[in-house]
């Protein structure tokens, strides 16, 4: 496992999200966004085992999924800013970034990409290639009827798809205790899908299981991984997390994968100066990109988006 590569990608995703947050605060971007800080290691680790031809379907919390699928950072940030130079001419925004070239697709409907992912997996099987589809979904999405139908269909048709449920314990402000009657990974097993649980942000276990499951998924056997994780920020931009217990938050902040990998690097051959240099380089890169986008401007009529802003703030 290339720890440094994983660490840098996590920092890049954080830097992009933090930049987006700053731009919201400056009033330079409208609408909303769902930050993945804290759980971004999941796609970063999983993508170590993926090829360009493999498809990834994402969610409303998809910045980490997209950048892990190697979307161009500037074109991606442009899309988040509603800029026509973005991946989807700025009309998709944070929740609807898709790139056919990268085999990356997203929408903001809870679990809404999962049936589409099953369709892509069916197409791959029909074309007799060995591409896999990774379909990300949240714990809340696992209660949606069309997600459960998708699991059934993937199992019945033996499709090359790996479902990854990012269980961050909350769907908006609702805890899973109120919405799930049984363990999430056990639900997948009920459909005959081999599944695994990765508790406590255990990125090393995720790396190993993802490698094994992706290899087997390529042979046309669907798989499912539940990763228990946590989002550091609120559900969406303006959520203050008032429904979360502070000791619970602290428990998970201590398990932050970026910090854990940083410690590992420091106890290996890297110095604090090396780490600080990496951080500065990534932050400077993202600063430069956003300044270029803002200075160059665009022909977007920002007033067109004001109603969305007012509806979602
Ligand atoms: C079909 C549908 N219902 C409701 C919503 C509003 N909504 C947006 S995100 C969200 C919660 C999703 O929770 P989860 O699947 O656990 O993902 P997380 O936000 O925790 O990453 C809801 C209910 C939606 N976008 N689509
Ligand atoms: Mg959730």
C-alpha cells in the first residue's frame, strides 16, 4: 500500500472542500454542498485497486469519489463553482458531477445512482469485458426500495458490481438506530451477496478487503462492503451538527485516517518538515487553481442561481 499517495490524495480532497467552504462564505458560490472530510479515505483506498475503465457511481457526498477517480481538479472545482468550464458546464454543481471519460457518474437522489450502477454492470457483463462498477451509497440510502431491488437484481443476474456503503451513522440528523432494524452488511447477505464489515475507519482492512472483493467482482460476482466511518462536518454546508454527541464526535476525530497515516509516515522515514511541505504544496495548488478560475471569470449569470441559494441556505 502506497501510504504517501493515499495521504496526499486525502489532503487534496480536504483542500478542495475547504476551499469550496471558503468560497461559499465569501459569497462566490451559491447552492449547497455535502462535505466528505473524515470519510474521504474510503474512495481513496478503494481506487488503488481500480482501473480507468472501471465505473464509479457516486452520491450527493461525492467530492472524494470524483477526485479519487482522477477527475481534473480545476475542471472539477469549476463545476462546483457553477462555472461553464466545469465537467458539466457548471449546471450539475457539487451533486451532479459526471465524466464519461473517467467513467464517473453522480446524482443527488439518495441511492439514486445504485440502479444505474446495476445497469452499467449489466452492460459490462453483456459486452463480456472484465470491468467492475463500484457503487457508493450511504446508510440512509440502504433503506430505499430501489436500492434493495438493485441488490436483488445484481445477485440474481450475477453482475460485476461492488456496493460500498459508507455508514456514517446518520442520514441528515437521523441516527441509524431509528431507521435500520438489522446490520447493514447483513442485509446484503440476505440477497446472497458476499459482504464484509470494515469498522472504525480501518483503512488497512478496507485496502485488503477491497483488493480481494474487486478481483472476485471482475469474475462476475457481486460484493458488498459496509465501512463504518464519520463525517467531520455537518450533513450539508449550514448544518451545525446539533444532534450529535460531542464525545461521539471526539471518538471519531481521534480515528481520523489522515492523522493516523501522518503518524505512520512520521514514525517511518518522513520528518515534520516533509509533512509540512506536502501540506503547503497541496494548499498552494488548490489556492492557485481557485484564484485562476475566479480571476479569469466566466460568462455565468450568477443571479440565475440566487433563488437556489435562498431555498437551500
Ligand atoms: C430520494 C431522496 N430522498 C431524500 C433526499 C434528501 N436527502 C439528501 S441527503 C439525505 C440523507 C442521506 O443519508 P445517507 O444515505 O446516510 O448519506 P450521507 O448523507 O450520510 O452521506 C437525504 C434524506 C434526497 N436527496 N433524495
Ligand atoms: Mg449516512
